C-alpha cells in the first residue's frame, strides 16, 4: 500500500513538472513573438514616416498580422497549460485538505485519550495490573508509542499545514497569471483588429495605382531575371572550377560541406535583427492577387537602417559585384554550398578573402526608412529555401 501511494505521488509530481515545462516553453515562444512584433512596430514607424501607404508598409503590416494571430494562439495555448496546472494544483490542495482533516481527527482522539488519562498514577497502575511481565512490557511499550505518536502527529500536521499554505499560494499565483494572460489576449485581439483595418485601408489606396504597379513589376522582373542569370553563371563557374581542384582541395571542400549541412536549421542570420517580409518561391502581388511576382530565389529580410551584413558560415568570397536594383552584392562559397548577399551600400571584403562565421562583409543601403537584405542560399546549382537553414 505504501509503495502504491509513493508511486502515485511520484506520478502526480511528474505530471505537475511536465505542465510546468510546457508553460515555460509556451512562455518562451510567446516572448519571441512579442519581441518580433515590437521590432515590426519600429520598422513600420520608420517606413510610415517616409513612405506611407507603400507596398513595403503593407508587407510589414501583413507580417505583423500573421505574428499577432500566432501570438494570440500562443497565449491561448499558454492559458490552457496554466489551467491544466491549476486543476492539478486544486486536486493536490483538496487532497492535502482531506489528509489534514483526517490527521486532525486522529490527533484530537489522541489528545482526548491523553487528557483522559493524564494522571501518571493511572498509567503506572495500568502497567502494574498486568498478569505477567510480558503483558506489563507490552503495556509499557504501548504507552511509550502512544506518547511518540502524539508528538509525531503534531509534527506531521504542522508540515501538512505548511505544504497546504504553499500549494494554495502557488494556486492563487497561477490563477492571477491566467487572468493577466486573458486580459493580454483581449488586448492582442484589439491590436489585431486595428492592424487588419490599416491593411485594408492601404490596399484600398494602393489599388488605384494598378498601372503604376504593373510597370514596376515589369521592371522588377527584368532586374530579378538579370540577377538570377548572373548568380547561376557565377555558381556554375565556381562549381566547374571546384571540379578542377586537386584531390586535397576536394577533400577540404567535402569536409566543409558536411559541416555546413550539419548546421541545417541552426545557421545564424545574416543580420542581427530582422523579419522575413518576402518568402522563398512564387508569390502574388500584395495588392493585386491576379498579378504574379517574379520567383524569389531567396528571402527578403527587413532590418534596421544601414544594418551590418554578416557571413552565416566560414567560407571564401568568390565574387563581389554590382547589380541594377540590388546595389553591391557578395557571393561566398562554403564547400559545395553558396550564400549570396545583396543590397549593400558598402563592402568590406574582396574576391579571394577567407571569412569566418559572423564576420561583417558589408553595410546595407537605406530602403524606405530602414534596410532590406535579399539573401540566397544554394547547394551546388540548386537553390534552397534559406528559412529551412537559418535558426528559428
């Protein structure tokens, strides 16, 4: 019986511990979302001052809306985890109260008997009235255990009371936290409604400029096609040169490629702070859904004004070039992998330089109050989705 109770207690504590871990994980994810939302607020503030009602402002707001919806879901999950913990704590409090009531009843019975036979003479006579020595010893031992039990019961009641007070305090803390989370969720709902209205207003204003946007998209498509052709040419050239290397160099490249591939999903971002405002792949125009944008071979990361750009892994600078619409660009080789960084105003490296992870390779140019990095990642001549490779 005792082993069964110990096992049940262990299981109960394990469940509480898991709930606690779950709440902590939920909290970390929520804080990360809140941090990104705050960063987007700053980006939107800078963009709105100089280019109000622009497609970039719309992209930032839509990213903000997406994050806000995820945050609301995250808060809801956190509330549910807290509520589970509250129910578990409440059950534990009820169990402690029940145990304490039983202990107090037993203690009252012990106290009553102790008071009833408080005259030590009665105890001595009780022992002396024994039929033989063995019975007398048993009676003496019983009275001794009775006295010890009285003291132990008092200590157990005291400890149970202390434990109950602690559990009730934790329970009240969880209830307060749940209430604050619910209030926070209501605030997020209000912010979401405001942002969705702002996005609709921008779309309404921008929709009157379809002719202008169609021309911009045509120009943009030419720029993207020109950039893609140049990148493909450079990477094909680098891959061909790599095949001509001697055996030793090929071995070095294989080792380096392996290291790069092992960091899939862990690679540092090429900027210290940023949010992806245009993802990898084919997308429609943010205002005119019937118009397809040029295929994005990488990701566009909105970051702070004139932010430094950093190499995401050890490698060799293969090319520094200037492209229309993309300013100064840098191609870095990491064995069989390549990373491409664009839209820089200043460059601190040259072709042939060896760079380490985190080395600053340039400074981004200004773009509507902040800066945007267009970043690509290739495995050989196959383009990759950088989001899969960068740390979350």
